C-alpha cells in the first residue's frame, strides 16, 4: 500500500531538510573573502569564488620547479573539539605543508584547504579559516581557494576534518636534496613551539591517564595553551639563508621524530650523531614523558622533543647561519655533526 493518500502529493523537500544549508555555505564564503584578501601576493590571478584558482609563477624564476605538499592536523583536532580551540588549528594545517615543501628549498606560493563537516557552523568554520589565513600570512603564501563540504551523516555535530595543499617553487639548480651533505658538516636544530601536530594520539592518552584539565596551570600558562600551541612556521627565517646557498639539507621534524626524519636527507653511508645534552627538553615533553612513562627512544620517534626543524650546514658556515637565524627570531642549537655510518648503524644516533 502506498504511504501517500491518493490525490495528496508528497510534501516538498529541500536541501536544508536533508541537512545541507546552502545559505550557510554562502555566508561562510563571504566571511572568508577578506581573510583570503590579506594573503594576496604576486602571482595571484584569481582567488576565492571561482571554479578554480589561477596563479602565475613569478617571473623571477628562470627554471622553476613546482613543489607540492599535502597534510592534515591529525588527532590534535580531537582536542580542538573537546576544548573549543578552533582558532589555531588552521595555522597547524598550513605549517605542516609549507614546512614540508620548504625543506626542498621551495618558496610557498599558494595554499588551498578542504574543510568537511556534518553540519556547517559558520562561526566555527570562520575561526578555523581565520587560522589558515594567519598561517598563510606567516609563510608568505596566498590562500587562493578551497572546499567546504557539508555532509550530513558523515561527521557528528561539532566535528570536522581538515586537509591542506601547498604549492611552492624552487630554481631547478637550487633544489635541496641532501646531495651536498658530507662528513664533518654541522647539524643545527631550530626550536619547536611545542608538540606541533604530531603524537597527539599519545598525548591524549597521557592526558586521560593523568586526569589533567585544560585549565590546569602549567608553568604559568593554562595547559590548553601549551598543548594547543600552533606549529611554528620556519619559512621567512630560512628562505634568505637557503637563497644564499648556506643550507645543505633541511629536515622537518614531524611524525617519526628526529630518529626517522633526519635520515630522509642523508645518503647511504652517512649518519647524524646528535648530542642529547645539546638542547634542553622543554617542560611539555618532560611532563609527557613522566606522566606517560615514555622511554627515551619512544620520545625521539614520536615527538619533536623541542626541535621542529634540522638544518645541515658546512662547519665553516655554522656560526654564521646560526647567528642569521637567531636574528630572524629562531632559537638555534648546535645538535651534532655528520659522520660516516658504520655497518648496521642507524642514520640518526642520539648520544
């Protein structure tokens, strides 16, 4: 039997009835436009609002090679939901991609984001995109497009997912691939701003075990501010040094920590010998290690342990490069040196 009474047509349904609010999406676009406008740079031909964003590679490049990267924020988002901290995860999103393409010598040119949710909360989404715009400003790249996907039934209310895509350019002759790294080179470490966007599944487990609260005092700051500190973006401090040819290799210390990321720029037969006493383990990582009973080897593989970027330079350039980076606002440590790799030896040794 038909569910409808003969002669009575079914009531008219709308997209909003199905859970998608087109008006909210359009309102978000209007909120985003001024944020994106602040990030405009040379090369932008068309930005937010079109079917595709247009960008012309700046004419200063003679043999430009495009470098692309994509990433997310991981389970740090879980804490953003639980602790209502949506303003800085956008910075994390940009940082994870632009720092990745930076290590190949690339200047970030433009960025696109993907924001997916079950029900669009315009205020929350605008806070997230505001952070993305901040990250783009910090890295000198343009926010020229993105996608907001409202998908009822795919995400619980109050939750969303993020992905980011960065494109940069580098002169073909200036690509950083680690080929110039050799025995005797010095390994410099640039301080991180915290846990950045890695290891948060373990951090959440430790928070649960310790029964810590976001409002707890942590060395004079609320714990939430320390745990959710946005990922540091190293672009503007490192690009001038890269342009002068003083960097032989860069490693972004993300998932895998120092142990797994430094070898990504080393040729077979080379190893990085790092001195553990060359830098102090920041209080956040001391607390995580103590509360979680985490072994040193696990700390070095899961977390950045206070070092967000590693630069390899010639021994003769080490002091000059360190001084330039400090003048640019970085905290720099001389972590160790490049040595010949012994048979069966890992390519990162922390002593």
